[in-house]
């Protein structure tokens, strides 16, 4: 399975130049006092990882993977592991750049900044958890429209949920939103459950698929 993971990471590596440029842009905008675009890096990394499916399809890797013992299982499992690794690494780098910008600007560093980064990672992984079974079922080309619908749908739902919760006069809601540790814990739990269910669905689809 390690070879499968390396394959996906090396495929994604070819698109890292764009992410580096985006990181530089983020740093310049942050230092100049412009808008915060840290969330864009996580979402762009999502696009980078979905391109690995195009690589698999173009090189007929799916049929090749079936020739290995547990090839189908490893193909699905490695896709999720590589995705998590890529997004976590890029998000950590983004957070480090954010801290550097705050230090340069002599701004206050608090735990809520870290919580915001975690929530951003969580939303990205949740979107991918929804998208991956669709890609495994229909292929990357047929799933593109559904991918855009999922991205905009999840983001819109997330923003609507925040708006509703903010308008709710509840001490519990207020406590959750004001406590960075609770936000982080909830994000981690939701992501683990969502990724697990997504993996199981993708595996079930992939095991029955003909190549």
C-alpha cells in the first residue's frame, strides 16, 4: 500500500508549484493587511488531490491495481491516506505562515486562530469525503459537475449553519463558538466519522466495479 500512497503523492507533487505561488501570495496579502485567504490553500489542495483520479484513469491504473493482492482495498485506502497527509501538511504550512505574519505585524496570537485552521481542514476533508464515493462510482470526468455542486453545497450549508447558530440565543451555542477546544474536538469527531463512512462506501463501490 505504501507504493500506492507514494504514487498519489508524487502525482500531486506536479501541481505543488501553483500552491507555492499561492502561499507566497497569501503571505504578501497577509503582511500588507489585506484579506485572509488562508482557507484557499486547503481548498486548492483538494483540487490537487482530485486530479490524481484523472492520472489513474489516463494511465489505466485501476485495472493494474486489481492484479495485486488486496489491490482494490489498497487503492481506495491509499487515496484517503494520501489525501489526509497532503491536506494536513499544507494546512500546517499555512498555519505556520499565518503565525509568522501575525508576529511580523505584532498581532495577538490566540487559540481561536488555531481552531479556525482546524475547522477549515475539517470542512475540506468533509467535502472530499462526500466527493470520493461519487468519483469512485462514476469516474472523475462524469463526477465533475457533482463535485462543484458538493463544494458549493457544503460551503453554503456550513455558512447557513453558522448564521443560524449565531442568531440563536443559546448559552450552549455561545459556549461552543467561544471555546476553541470544543470547536476542535467537534471538528475532529465529525471528520473521523465522515471519512470512515466515506471510505466504507467507496470501498464497497470499488470492489464491485469492472475495469
